[in-house]
């Protein structure tokens, strides 16, 4: 009896969310990624794919702390 080959695929990795540290009056791109506005907090949010986090984190706005990784709490 032949054994069936089972393909193992990786589960899609969830995106990483970043947000502006303060309320922002105007929207701006970071590392070529357009934000969405959170109208409850007034902050901008960026959805970054798991594979692109390193490049995004090296952007000027992230290194100076204007954009930070969003906390889950």
C-alpha cells in the first residue's frame, strides 16, 4: 500500500500594525505604505506585511518615534 504525500503549507502570517504616536492633522505615507485614519483616536495606522516589517522599521518616521508599533492592549 502506497503512502500519500502530505503537503505542509505555512499559515499566512498576520500583518503587523503601526500607528502614529500622536494625533495627526494630515495623512502621510511611510515607506510607500498609505495609512488609514482611526477616527476614534485621531491617529494614523499602517498595515505592514510580516515580511516588510524590517524595511518599514528603518524609515525615518519610525526611527524618530513619530510612528510606533501598535500595542494589542
